């Protein structure tokens, strides 16, 4: 059979454009004994993918030119010659941006779509939820009564971070890019306060007003000037988990800013970059806690679902324009 | 009796000058029952004092205009009306820059000048040694075979950090400001390599050459462009204890530099500011280890001793011109 995939046509300079991607035809053979034929249902679209489009050393290797973009995908078994799977099973794994796949079944794991919608396994019960959980709990270490600020608060990770911080008994302030998003954070996701950085002229003052006791934990998804303003309000012994720097991902030059070390030094602040892989040995703990909070109704989630496999590049570009609330997913 | 003290006459802008200080006469009464009369022997002169000359919130409160500079002092008991002290005892405490003092004996502790020279209690067996010990061991956490880089390596703290890192089995590279200092580090203080930043045109390359396996721990005493170059060579999961930022202490504007967070993020680096007070509960552990290493001959120390009480301001100014090797002390 013939299927389609999306490859990296060229490396972007600055913000990616649709010409950096190309749709290609791929021929798939008949499946053999032990194999399964899979059809992509939901494709995860994540900010870190931008980094992999550069030819630079980072925590994930760069995507190759003329090779497909890869990421997490929820798939359905269409045909099975494996004793472990039957048609209709839903699985998750790391795959190219491609419509159909052949697998030996070893690179996927079955998921329970009765416990949660299939797409949740790309997000709150997947890397997104675990990133929020471990970054906040194991680096941020929030204590009841402390103030937690989250940037990119309406993004997939941020929206979970804020809710977990509330579960811990913290005063939680989110920073996001539209009034629609800030309203959603305080009305639907239990944030105590939220700041729209696009309409706020003095972020330093706005953060000081929203955090009268200063900032004890700053969960940073965005970097740049928003982070500069938060760090001006940082408390002694504060913790700053560095989860993302989306405001800088499209920079073509090394971004400059105020030097942070004097502030970190005089206030005994900890700043720590992390990737979720660092916590792999502890994933079961995270999954168990997240599932429990979802079941107890303490943890809610939101997704932005775009439709159509061919819209994957557009969805990725949309991330950098703040088009998403919560996790960005494309339904094939 | 009449004695003399040195007060802060005015707050410096940028580099302090001798006019920022003033010598004053002070009248001392006769000592009463329970009191002791003390004479200053050695005065500690430290980079952090520059921060206290500004009227700004930091980890130590600012010095007041027309009030004396204060710091650690080793003193001798001249006359005692206390049952706990006799004339000739040597003690250490935090005191103003003043020649003679009256004390009730509660703000000093006796030191053993047979174990080590009296001045060592201002340095290797005092805050300097403990700062090196806790910053390196509890934040840097060096493992045998790792590479440790120390900036300000010929300074009081740096020279101890490098030796402790060697005791831990690390490859140790120091950064200092003269050939005399770099030679001293490798010949007398067991550093594997040392870089003179004043004669090196490409620090990034020089660090890469001295650290072929990258940098696992960067003990930062200086900040600024030297730190930028070290951080370019930082390894995954590296640790950066922030101990000082002497290159920036005299800045009158907020110093700008390349944003660090993308590097800290993609390499899962920990950066942590600290002051020695954070580790107060564990001081006995540090003092015991430092004393043991000195006794075993594994830990050596060097001091720059200026003479004359009236030269205290000059000695402080000298710190910012790199005049000292090891701890800067003034002998009265």
C-alpha cells in the first residue's frame, strides 16, 4: 500500500515556514508474521521539535534533511499478524509523521481508552504530564503557602504545573499571552491569578502585585524578558526549574539579557535545566500520582486539536504564535 | 583610652576609592567586671564587603554612612575582668574596623594558635575554608574523574576549592589573572592546569584545551565573560555553585551578557547561588574535614598580609585589582 509522510525539506532560519516541510509518498509492504499494521490517530506537536530542526547538539539529535519529523503518536491496530495485538487495539509510541506504519509490536505499548481519551496518552498521562510533575515536584519542591509562578501557563505543561502547585497548597500565578487564556486559567484551572504579558506594560510591577510575598518557585517555559521580570521578584532560597525557552527557540543570534548570576547568588537561588528523561527511573511514581489526581477530579486538562494529517506543519508553526491552549495535537 | 576606627565616609560609584573611608577617634571607657579589653591582631578583608558599601538589599545589610566597616577580626586579650579569659588569650569574632575593643566575652570564641597560625582562623579554618568546602562538596558534588574548573582560583576561596577537588580525584583547572598566580596554582597547590585570563585571547578555546572531557563542575567566583567562556564548555548534568561575581561588583549598571538558560536547559545543568550561612547547621562537619586535610598535609594555604591598620581601605581596594594571592588579611 501507499502512505504519506512529512519530511524536513530544509532547516529554518528563525521562525519555521511551511516550505521547510514536504509531503512524500512511501510504499509499505504486506505485513509479515508477528507484525501489525497501524494507522495514526493522534500526533503530538511539541515546542522541542523546533530545536531538532536545527543542526545543533542538544538533548535530542537533530532531524535529518529529507527524513521525516518524528514524535509521539497514538495509533490504532488495523491488521494484526501478532499474537499480542488484535485489530482495534489502541497503542502509543514514537514514530515518524506518517499516516500508516508497520510495527513488530515492540516499539508500542497498549493504552486503556476507558480510563482516559486516547489523546491524553500524548499529554497528561504522557511526557507532558510527567514533565510538569517531575520539574515541579523534584526541582521546584513547592511547600504549602509558597508562591509559584508559571510562564507559558496556558501551554500543555504549564496548565498541569499550575494545578499540581494548587494541590500542594501554593499561591499560583500564571503568565500567558491573551485575555482568553488568563481567564481560562483562573476560571477553569484553579490558578489564583494570571497575567497577560501581551497587554501588560510593566511585567515587573504586575508580578509584584500578583505575588505580594515574592516568588518561591518559578517554573520557566518561555525565557527572555518575561523571565527577567519574574526573577526580579524572586525570593531567597527560590527554585527555578528550566523546562522550556520557547521565546528564544527561533533566535538566529545568541540572545542577550541581564546577567542573572548576581541575583541568583545574593538570594541563594537554585536554577536547574532538565529533560524528562532524567527522571525515567521514577516514571511509575509520576504516572500513579497524575492518574490519581485525575480520578479525584483535582487535575483537569485541555487540548487544542487540529484536524488533518497534512496540517501537522501548520500546527507546529502555530505553537510559536501562541495558537494553542494546553496540548497541541493533530487528529489524522 | 582613645582608639581609632575606619568608617564609611561615602558610598562608592563603581570602584571604591580611598575617599570613601575616613579614620576617626573613639573614646573607650574603663572595662567593668565581666568585660575584657581586646586589641585587633588580624583583620579579614573580603570581596563581599563591596556589596555592603551599596545601599541595596543583599544577603548582608548595607554598611551605614559614618559608621565603621565591620568584618572578622582575630584579637588578643590585653586585660581581663572576666573569669573566662586571661591576658594573652587569642580570640576571633565579628567586629568593626577598630584598633581596640571592649567585649563581654560573648561575641568572641577562643582559638588554638598551636594548631594553626592565628590568621588561619580568618580563612582556611573560618568562613573562607567553609565556603570552599560546602560550595564544592554540597552543591558541586564532584566525583572522581570529573573535571572541575575554578575561577578566581588564586583567591582565598578558589585556592581551597581546587585542592579539595584534587583530594576528590578530579581533573582541576584554575583561572587566574597573572602568570605568577597560574604558576603558583600548578606548582604549589596541585592544580592540573591554570589559565591566565589576562593574556589569553580566546578563553573558550583555552578552556576546551585544558578540559578535553568538558566541564562537570564550575565553581564560579568571578562571573562575567570568564564565566560565559566556561559555560560554553559545560557538560550535561554539570553543577555550577555561584560563590562570587567579583567582576561585576563595581558595575554601576545592570550587566548584560548572553542568556544562559538555553544552555542550562539543553544540558540539564544546575546553577545555585549560596552563602555560607545556608550551611550553618553543618559547620562542624566542614571544620573537621578541613582540619584533617591540613593535618594530613593535603591542604595548603596562602595569605597576602598587608601591614598597618590604616592600610585596611587600600587592602580592600587591592582585592578588585587582583593584588592578593589567597586570603587578603591586614595585620595591625
